[in-house]
């Protein structure tokens, strides 16, 4: 096989790996807290199930993502659409409290790294940073 015959497969492999890398979506599943030092006070883990502690709000804000479900202290949301554009993950969701179904909402998350995200609150011109909790 000549060198020119080896170049085409090499370029093809490089292109495939480049496209498969960019197609990978950010892994959002897990427990997220505003203060990673308080993870064990905000969340409890029992038999591979993570839940918010009854007094979690005393130690910061947090939420749990499992597949298309987001659970917070007051709200549970079902993600209906995900779109990632570079470092920004846009989520559309239907949320409900224990007594009411809320109108559809959208979330924008800036992916800082694998273990840190920033929720962008465009209506209020502010942001909140969360760290992934490990157990």
C-alpha cells in the first residue's frame, strides 16, 4: 500500500473522531450544589438514591438531575428539549410544585467544566454557579 493510500483512511478516521467528540452532549446527571463543601448537608444518599435533605436550603441551593428529570426542594421538572451550542446548554422543561403545574420554562446553563455549571438568569441579569457533588 502506498503512502497516498494511507492518507485517505487517516483523514477519514480523524474526521470521524472529531465529529463523534462534538456530538457528545454534556453529562448533566447528578447532584449540583451552590457550595460543594455543603454537599453532604444539602443531599443525602441512601442505596444509590440521592435526595435533598429536609433542611437543605439552610446550606445553599441544590438540585438533582436524573435523565430528563430535575428535582429541587420545591420543583420537579421534566426536560422536554436539550440543545447544546458550544459551552451553553439550553433546556426546555415542564415544571410542577406539589400543588400546581407551572407553565413551560427554559434554562440556560454555561458549562464551565465537567463539574461546574453556571445557570444564566437573563431576565434578572445574574447567574448562579453550581458544583457537581460526589458521594
